[in-house]
């Protein structure tokens, strides 16, 4: 990754790679999740809450990594990369394959139980199989062997013709898994997890496979290019999921969503829109084009944009409008209120039905502390109004254009805070005469 950040702590759609995997396992029913890490690699510090950690202090290869979890798994009855189902069953998942889904894991476990299998693989036939392990089945449809095809000179023509590939996601009988791993021979000083399959077959165990049509589970992240591929696939899935729930995306290829975002039906998302964090958007909203919203709550029938920036802690209530080149931070915008254009509203409470004129700002920071501005209902500020916090503006109050309001404004009052205009007659003539004499 060429990064100080551990690979599995890089993010796709707002979640770390490993968080996607943990979430999928838990949604599939995992009661415990055990992560295998290397000492001092920094991964443990970024794991989701409740994940148990074991350190792999010896050995190389996927098999050695799984062996490091033996005591955690067998000592408590379930676990591994993630565990679900009966106590003796254990999933083994990779922390750098973020697009595995709960549905795939559930299907994998169901097939495992239905076949009474000792091991079950997740597979697909929807990809170019070149470079993947080919899954060769026997006459009963069970897995006979996995043929590695990184080098085509070894496999037979029939094996190379197989299109079903191993995706590296498994469920095992836990006891059998660890017994077999102890017998796996090292290859180039590495113990490979797939080395257990011939041993299981030799001992009469059934190896099943669950085939999926969703090949995105095969996307593994080993560098920034893989990260881009995973992000692209995640964005497609998220946008399609929201679209199926009634959200319109005018140019989906220009929109970016994060996994924690919720959007109500009949909302329209314009081009260039970015929705991040825990943002929630209600029904029948119009958002965009070129809007960024992070960790904010947008209620029903709200219009946001174009070119708006909604920052964390903001709540925009029903029927409100946040317009062009407006930035709002940690503020509550009342129902039906309008902040139409060219304004900054930070640390403020704006009452319902208010209308803030162009270039209204809240001066919320005194150089040491943040202060709050409170506007009542139906307040109307004229253009170029500066509201210097802490400040309270009463219901139905007005401000004059170009005012810097530093004192509270009573209900229904007009506040004007500016120098009286003075016209100097003949100024242009005198200025031109002075310039000509230079």
C-alpha cells in the first residue's frame, strides 16, 4: 500500500476493509469474531469494538495464521476469522476482501449444514478464471480438489477449462480444521490453508461448495489499485441499493456515498454530490448538484444546493432550503427556513420560517472559544449581515443590510449597526484633478 496505515485499515466507502468483513460476519449471525494480527502491526488499534485479537508470532502463510487462533477458537467453542452457526463451525475470512456479503456467508453456512460437510468453499463462475484456484468437483457435486493455475504449464487441459473458482472464503468444522492444519506440509516455508482439503478428502470428509453470482467478493485489496476497484464496486452496490428503495440519482457515476448514509424515497440526488458518515436524508428532498454533506440530518422536503457544504452536527428541518455557496456547521435550521446563498452559519439555532439574506454569517469564534447564535421564528436578515456570537435575535426581528449585530435584538425589532451614509459632493472631479497633477 506504500502507507503508514495497515492495509486492512484503509477505507472503502467510509469503512475500513476489516470493518466490512466483521460487519458481514456479524450480520450473518456470528456471536464472536477473532482477528489474527501480527505483533506491532497496528491492526488491533483499528478493529471494531468487540473483536477479539490473537497474535500470530510464528509461521508464514494462511494456514499458520489460522493456527494462531486455535486456542481462542477451541477454548471458547467458536471463532476464527469470524464464527457463526453451531459451536463447532467456524468461518475463515480475509480482512482484505471487503465486499463479502452477509447473504453469501449465510448461503455458505446453509450449504455446509445441508451437505453435512467438513469444509465448504465460496465459489463463483462469473469471472475470468485465469490465476485463480479452479474448483474441480466429483460426480456427486462435491469438491474433489482445488487446482492452482497461476502457472498454466502444470494443470491439464480439462482443469484449465473449469470456470468455477475458489474465492478464499470458507466454513469448517473447527476441530477437523485444526487437526488437519497440524498435518499440512510446508511449501517454501509457508503453511497454506488449502493444504487441508486433500487431508479432509483422504479421511472421508465431505468438501462442499456454495456458488455465488456476485463476483465482487473476489476483490482483494493488495495495493491502491485494488483499493480503487473495491471502492468503485462498493459505490455501485450502495447506489443501486438506494435506487431500489426509491432514490433517484441523476448522474450516479459522479455521486459518492458512504456506507452509513440513509436516504428516504422520492429524494433526488444531483450530480457531484458527496454524502458521508452517518448522514441521513429524508423523503422528497432535492440534494445537489455539487453538495457535500457529512454527519448531518436532513429532514423531509428539504432542498440543498447547488454548491452547498453541510458539516457535522447540522440538522435541517422539514421544508427548509440551503442554497448556493452556503456552508452550515453544527447548526439547527428550523422548518421552512431559508439560507438561500453565499452564507456561513456555524453554531447557530435558526427558528422556523426565517430567511437569511445573502452573505449572512455567524461570527462564532472569538479566537479562544466557540459561541452560539440563536435566531427566533420568522427572523429576516438583510444582505451582508454579520451576527457576532453569543447573540440572541428575537422572533420576527429584522436586520439592516450591511449590519454587524453585536447585541441581542428584541422580538419584532429592526437592528441596524452601521455608519450613517455620507455623500461627498464633487469627489470625482477633485480625484481626477489630483491624479492629473501627479
